[in-house]
C-alpha cells in the first residue's frame, strides 16, 4: 500500500526535474535578422545557473558571418570575424582573449552533448550584433548592424530577411511582393536605395532595370546574377514575388 502511494510522488519528482531541464531549454526560440526560426538538431539553447543563454558556438558565429576553430588539446574555441579580429574562449574559464586584450565573462563556456556552448549575448555583441530578449514569449532576436542599416531604408511592404542559421555565405534576401493590394513601386524604390547604398548607383542600374521588367500578372522574368565586390546578387522570379539574394563568393 505504501509502495502504491509513493509511485505518484516519484513520477511527480521526475516530471519536475525534466521540466526544469530539457523542456526549459527547448522553450527558447531564436531568430536572426528576421529569418525563419533557428532549428537546433542536437543540443538546444538553455539558460544556465548564471541566468545566461547558452548556444552552440558554431550556430551564433556562423550565423553572423564568423568562422570557428576548435582545439581539443587545450579546450579552446577561436572565433574569427570577417574583419580578422579574434575571440578565444576556453571551456570552464570566465575570460575571453580578444584582439584588444582579455575580457571577463559573466559565465564560462561548457561542453554539453559534445557541443561547445557559449554565452549568446557576449559572442553576438563581439560580432557586432544586437540581442533582444522577449521574456514573455521566450524569444531571442539577433540583428546585425548591416541588416539594421538596410531595414532603416524600408518604408514599403518590401520584406527583408536572411536565410535560416546554417546557410552561411548569404548576407541578405529581399522579397518584392506582387500580390493583390500590395503597391509595387514603393518596394522597387526601397530595394534600389538598399542596392545603391551597397554598390553605388551606376553599378546598380542594370539590376534595377531587370527587376522592373516584371509585370504583375505577366510571365516570369529570367533569373539573372551579377558579381559585384566579391558578392553575387541574384534575381529570381516566383510569379507572385521577386527575390533578390545577396551572398558572399
């Protein structure tokens, strides 16, 4: 009889432990530059005992255009930015070695399920990104400075985003909508302003001219690519929308 009464108590304890660990970690949602929600195949983000969000180092670094080198012999991970600056983190150590010198951390990197987990905010801000935490919905939004500069130029229905984490090399995707009741001309002016800011007006003119050959309700325009400043600008027609994709070579 006593054994029977203990069983529900044991199950309740197990459920409580699971909810405070694995389920708690899976509840965090992360978005980078308005992209689709980041998907983690194995080790998911979690909030550690220092109240810091920990993520796989390759996710946050590669999503923001950096490269990662892991050295098992000394348990260090080196993050190298596109500007050739470095951030070196060591497992279990609350110090980061940066190009400008050593910096103290609020929490130390750890290895969980064979994945190096690092503090999300610290690494993101080192790579020039901004992190916003929505505690009510448990959502983390990461935006790069370049993306925010592009977004500030948009006054229309033009959609800006970057591909989901893991599709490295792409820097921007813009979508011009030709759906009903969606004014196209303001979107064209916005994408032109973004491209001119990046590449100059003369270089941008052939791209805009090609995009403007699209007619609502008409046939698909030809997919084309231009190579400018070590980047490839692609224009693809999907009938109800045109996608302009910028990616690094």
